[in-house]
């Protein structure tokens, strides 16, 4: 199956610093990637849709200036948490969208990034 | 706003028992996916169903898509501790290329 690589797996940073998370589709081109946030024992909350070559689309309530998304190529999207604060601590997951004729839509997920802000 | 409601939210059973997880909506979806997620990892796709009434089997797991493509179920036969995890359903097609996720069902299979 398709592979999505997400790095880093975990990161600890000081309050006020910025953290960049990378999401790569390794064996297919993804014009659309998604970024999610997940709190313990809860489902995924969509933060934004990352579109290659254009601006990301953010969900209601998500600060676009705080969560910067760049999708400069068909295989790479990055999420930068700027001026991170302890309340930004969470599990962040990316996914890449793949649509195949007759097989419907599929999302292939990265392994997630656990962010801890001290 | 489309919603996918999963039930139950949490299920604890003994090894060898059967279980069913439900995913219901008032919206029609062109496809529905089921994922399993383990702590600290991303969700892993189990199956995609696209046709109303479709039934797919994956070893001890049976997935069904409702005739009207508004609901789905996941049935696990003779559950094993390795089936423990968070099960997520996600519907596609009604909101562009965004998937709508259910709230998840945490399954715990005790040895």
C-alpha cells in the first residue's frame, strides 16, 4: 500500500519556539494532504487541507498564522507550529489523499508527531 | 455539517468473544473507510467500501456498507488481544475530498 512518512515522531521544545513537522508521500503524488490534531483517546480533528501550489484551507477555529502549512511539491507538506505554547502540545497527524477510479477515496496516514511544549 | 456517529464509544470484551461497531449518519457517502489506530501511531486503513449493501471480509473482520450508503458496521469474530485499538470510520465524497471521521470506538480485548 501507499506509504506516508512523517517526521519527527516526537519533539520536545521550549515555549515560544517554532517546530516544523514534515509529511512526505513516498510512492505516490499527493496534490492534497491533510493535517489533523488528536487529543488522547479521541478521534482526529481536521485542522487544515494542504493543496500543492496554493494556500492551505483552514478549518474554523484554527489559527492560520500559528499553524503555517506549506505544500511546495507533490510529495511534501510541512506544518510549522509557530511560537508554540504548552496548550499546543498534542499528537499531530498528516495524511495524503489518493483517489483511484472505481476504488473510492483513500487517506494514507503518517505515523504522527507527539509535540510536547515545556 | 455532516456527522458520523460511532457506537459504542468504548468496548471491553474477553478474548474469543464477538463485537460489532456501528457507524451511522444522516448523510450519504460515496465511500466509507475503516481504520485502526494504536497509541502513538497513525491510523491504518483496514478497508474501503463503495457500493451500497457491500460486504467485505478481512480474516475475522467483516465490514458492511448500508444499502443507502449512510451507515456501516464492523464485526469482529473471536476477538484477540491484538485487535485492541481505536477503530475509526470515515466517510468520503459528500464534502469534496475531505473525509468525515466518526468519534472513534476504543476496543479492549482482554486475554
